[in-house]
C-alpha cells in the first residue's frame, strides 16, 4: 500500500507541531524552503565528516538524554 503525498504531509505537520509547536514548525518549514534545503546532501555531509565512534557516542548521549518512556508519538 502506498501513502499519498497529502497523508505524508499531514502526518509530517502533525509530528512537527506536536514536537516543536506551530511557530517553530512554521519557521523550520520556511527555512527549508528558503534555503532550498537538500536533506540527503546534508545527511551525507554530516555523517561523512564523522567517524563511526563519534556517531556511536552521539547516539549513546542522545539515548541517555532522551530515554524512551513508552510514550512514542503515534502517527
């Protein structure tokens, strides 16, 4: 089953607004549009500049600072 673009947009906006609030979500979207943000390019540049140890350390720090509480966002 494929997901429609409208459904993906709706779920994405819901996630952004729940996590960031409407003002920051709008700011995020306007920045991406204005900057012609290429997530794939950004991700490649970000991860290519890091060693596997650095990525592992960042992931571990994130896990400690954001422990799973069983309250995952349901979309």
